[in-house]
C-alpha cells in the first residue's frame, strides 16, 4: 500500500480533475495542465503526476511524442518531489512509513520506467539516428541515471526499501547500453568519451559502489569524504567477466537478474552467472575497512580483497 507522507489525501475526484487532459493529445494542452497544476500544491500535484505517468506508460505513442512529454513532465516531477515531506525518522533511527512507497519514490520509479521505454522505442524506430536523435538518446540516458541515482540515494538516506525493480532495471540498462555499442553502425566512428564527460558506465559503477557501501558500512554514505571520492573510484573500478574469475574467493558479484546491489560471495566462485564481478580500487576498500565500525569487523572477517 502506498504511503503518501501527507496529512491528507485529495479526493479521487480532485485527482482525476488534475490528471486531465489525456497525454496523447496536443502538447500545448499538457503545458496548460501543468501550469494549472502548479497552483494546487504538492499534495495534489503528486497524485496527479502519478496518474499522468501511469497513463503515459500505457499510451501508444511515437518515441518522439513520448520524449517530448517526458521533457515537459521532468521539471514538475522534480519540483514536486523537492516539496514533498520526507519520511520521519525517530531518535532510534527508525523510519516511519517503512510499510510502503512514498509519493517521491513512486514518482521517481514511474519516471525511470517511462524514460526506459522511450529509450528502447527510440532505438527501435531510429536504428541509424541522425544527430538530433543522438542528442535525444543521450538526454534519455542521462535522465535514466539521474532518476536511478535519486532513488538509490533516497532509499539509503531515509532507510527505505527502493521500489521493486530499481536495481534489476539498472543492471539491465547497463547491459543494454553496453551491448549496443559494438553492434551499432552509427557508433563505430564516434569519438570515445573522456573523463569529465557523461559516461554511462562510470555512472553505473558509481551507483554499484554506493549500493555496496550502504550494505557493508551504513555510515559510509554519510561521509562527505566517501561521497566525494565515489566518482574517481568508479573510474578505477573494473567489471570483469565471471568466466575469467572462476575459483577466486570472496568476490563482489553483480547479478543482472537480481534486484539488489552488489553482494560479496564469501566462498569461491564456482559457477559463472549473467552479470559481472565488481573489482573496486584499494582506496575504496580501505575506506570501508577503516574506522571502529568498518566492514572488516562484520562477522570477524576482513574483506580480504587486497590480493584481488
């Protein structure tokens, strides 16, 4: 059951009124609807935008129309999320509303799902895209990782379970983007991305390192030093083929089909799987193992990754 984190929930009639018009109509009508929505406040805007995104997810539209609608909805969604109440955390660190998704989680999840559908549809409709389509594709990919990042950080910060499918869809997204590179004729002559430019693999590895750290040492994401170091550590992190790591001990593994961040395999890797072996740099490992509550004290066993 959804938790809206609001003192009162608008009536179904009010929500239905806010959710007009249909989203396969004129874009100007959508702009007018969004302009009117701004005056209604976050408690009505949130449910209305949820219904809008649900309608968009089910609508039969071209990739260009779907992308145009998403570009209009993005800012209202972000502003609504910024204005929504956050889960209450008591003195013991327990979060209320752990029984369901918050409105902010719901909105973020629906944005990701719609962006992902638009990306696949754009690639299908334009297998050899021109420059404009390539810019549209990059916009979709950037925002996919932006909303995935928001979901994961939100879950860590407020001690909430991410929406179902968050991690699995992120793994699948990286696999999809990686698999397209060598087979896309239009990508063969593209100038390789450099550090400082957007690189989906670095974005993905940053989230993997963040999710793993939150599992092993929940104080790490609260450290400014740790968070500042993540991008550089992500650049140095490698994703290895499991077939090349058979027999190795205590690896970090990323399973594409698993709806979870990386996990540590305490024994040896005896069977290959669909995914990757995550190999972070030593400074990242050192940060997790350091301090009185470092990951090395979990179960009395150090991570023991210096030999990897």
